[in-house]
C-alpha cells in the first residue's frame, strides 16, 4: 500500500512541472503578442483615450 502511494506522489510533482511549463509557454506567447507593434499601439491608444476622457 505504501509503495503505491509513493508512485502517486511522484505523479503529482510531474503534473505540477507540466503545468508550470505550460504556464511559462503561454506567458511567453502572450508577452510576444502584447509587445508586437500593432497590439502595443492599440493598447497605447486605449490607455490614452481612457486618460483623456472627461468625467
């Protein structure tokens, strides 16, 4: 019984590792998209419009 529990505990660690790798890959893709020229200029325009809005 204890031997089976050991193998399951190792799987949890590997699942965390795969999840972290997937999250880092997603963050890298998101960073590339957000820092691209067109998206960056669109975001700047949105922020400028929001800051220039009259209240």
